[in-house]
C-alpha cells in the first residue's frame, strides 16, 4: 500500500501538518486555497480581456482615416 504524503501548509515561514490543525483552522486553509484558485482564475480572465482589448484597439486603428496634422 502506498503511503500518502502528509498535506502541509506554510504560514509565515512555519510548516504545519494540516491533519494536526483544528477543524476551524482546516476550514480556513480550505478557504485560502479556494480564494487563491479564484484569484488565479480571475488573473487569467484579466489577461484574456487585456489581450482582446489590445486586438480591438489595433483593429480600430486600421479602420480610422489617415490623420492630417498641420
């Protein structure tokens, strides 16, 4: 039977075995992990939106008439 590696979490440079934490502390670890995943998802969405915006701006530039500066 394969042994599972104990899950740990590092807080302020200290490593803790999750199984040794209180139920409330384990719930907070779960909340932090879910929140970190959501932040990562949102950062990916932001990158997609920024890329799309750049593409739209470039497309707009090709549709604009030539400007005549005096």
